C-alpha cells in the first residue's frame, strides 16, 4: 500500500518550523487537546519565545498544575513538573529559589490559578519571584468536562450552573496589579503573532511576570469566550498607554467587556533572588 504524499502546505509549515530552530523546543508528543483549542497557539508562542531568546533547554523548567492547560509540559522539550492542582506557583518559586539561573515558566488554567490556587498568586507577585506565569483563561474547567470557574461569565450555562451562572467573574488583571506583579500583560490565542511577542517579553522581564491569555474552549463553551465573541471584543491598549503608570493600567483593566491586549504595567524592583543575596550578605556581616 502506498503512503499518500503529505499535503504541500503541511510540508511547507514543517520546513518553516525546522528552519526557524523552534523544533528543538517541541517534544515528540503531539498535543492531545481538542482540535481548535486555543492552547495550540500557546505552545507555538512558548517555543518561539525560547528560540528568539536562545533559551537553553537544560536551564529551563515549565511547571504546571492540573487541567487541560496543565498538560503543557508534555508538549515542549524543556524540563517539566506536572504538579498538584493549584500548586504551580509554590513549586515554581521553590525551583527558582534553589537555582536562580534557571528560566522558570508556570502554566495553568483559570480554575487552577484562581480557584484552588488563588491564595498563592498574591504571594508570588509581592515577593517578585523572577518567574513567568502564563494563565490560560478559557473561563471554564475543561479537563473535568465543563464546570464554571471563577472567571466564567455571568449567565454561562454549565454542568454546575444549568440555570445560568449568577456570579460575576473575578477581574484577574486588577488583582495582579494590586498584588504588586511587576509585569502584567494580556494576549489572545486567536492573535498568535501578538501572543508570541507578549510571551517573549514576559519571559525576558526580570521579576514576576503575569500574562493573561484568553483562549477558547471549543468543546465546553459554545456561547461565551468563543473565537467569534472574543474576536469582536478584544482591542489593543491605547497607543499612548504608559506601562509605568499603575493607575492607567488599572483603568484599562476595568473594562472586561472589551479586553485590551498588550503590556499593562511594568516595574523594575529587586527580585526575591536579590533579596536573598542581601539577606545572606547581612547574615555574613557584610550588609548594612
Ligand atoms: C485537589 C483536586 N481537586 C479537584 C481536582 C479536579 N480537577 C482537575 S482539573 C480541574 C479544573 C481544571 O480547570 P482549569 O484550571 O480552568 O483548566 P482547563 O482544564 O480548563 O485547562 C479540577 C477541578 C483535582 N484534580 N485535584
Ligand atoms: S476540553 Fe476545552 S480546554 Fe480542554 S483541550 Fe478541549 S477545547 Fe481545550
């Protein structure tokens, strides 16, 4: 039996990826997500960022919680830690504390981050631990077959809210800005070029960077955070937005009906690793 020739467009795409060097960061396991899931763009974004920045595979770790989003470490060729539900940030903080030279990327869904893991975000942000946290927001629990999450829209019908979700969603960008995250941005899986750029910037930032990624769950949400709806709702931050202005960032974050994409806020201040160095200098009698 002859094997049918690979369609030309697949061949061209594969060659493009191989030539770019990005294949080095892709694992041999193909993602097991549903066709059309927004998460595919995020794998592309992370491999692109690693390639752009020349990140060394043996000096980087991806830490994830539990959920569809959290399968991520299997699909990239970096060290990975698929940890407990909601425990991405404590584990990522521990890894970075043990070896400050590593590039550490935390990954998780909106349920993982803002339900069971919600208590950890504020501490990682205030400590300014030098890691990147990529939050995949599909507004639902995908892995467990479609329950409401703390970021589900009002009125969403799910298995846990068959008579419509009565609760308002949390505002994650406002939370991160007030917690003291030193880099806060938003991207959309349906705009993959912009997404790649934002992931690269987030990883490059020295300090706690939080990238909120809007990403449709094509299987369990047919009415709310869909490609059609998000495509109509998202906008860019105003051209004159000043990322050093916290109040301006909060003002933009308040508009959840028209989520703005881009870098909301960036601040440069000592990281947790810097603080440890100061403490050890003081303990050794060298500091003031
Ligand atoms: C301690 C604990 N509680 C509950 C669960 C069940 N559980 C697995 S994934 C998940 C939610 C996943 O939703 P989200 O983080 O939004 O990720 P998605 O699947 O949408 O990517 C839950 C509640 C679990 N695995 N462990
Ligand atoms: S269930 Fe939803 S989030 Fe999970 S892989 Fe499928 S489309 Fe993606």
